[in-house]
């Protein structure tokens, strides 16, 4: 008399089904990323080339080299508080 598939065969088929679904969803996600990336790349064209290829002339008060980062005006933490950037510990 035929017993049907064993529990190990059922488990193997179920694992194969899960693996197939997982691979399908991974491929779907990757293709959606590629489609959205292509749409974004075509939607935002970027900068257009200007007529002159020379870099803009530096202003006279710009004394730092172009390789060094510029400090923000009035310092980083002195944006608008007007407190001078000093920390004073409390006391009695």
C-alpha cells in the first residue's frame, strides 16, 4: 500500500517553495530599484556646462587655498545666539 510523501519530502518541498519566493522577491526588489534609479537619473539632469571653462576668480578677501575647507562666518556655534560662544559653569 502506498504511504504518500514522507514528512522529510514535504519539508524539502516547503523549503524549496520558500527559497523560490525569496529569490523572486529579491529579484523584484532589485529590478524596482533599477527602475526607480533610471527614472531619477532621467528626471534630474544635473548641471549644464557653462560657456567658460575657467574657474571663477577668487575674491580679494579669500586668502585660503582651494584645498582647505572654509570656516563658516562667525564660527560654527555662534550662529545667532550672540552669547560669544562661551560656556559658563553654574555656581552659587
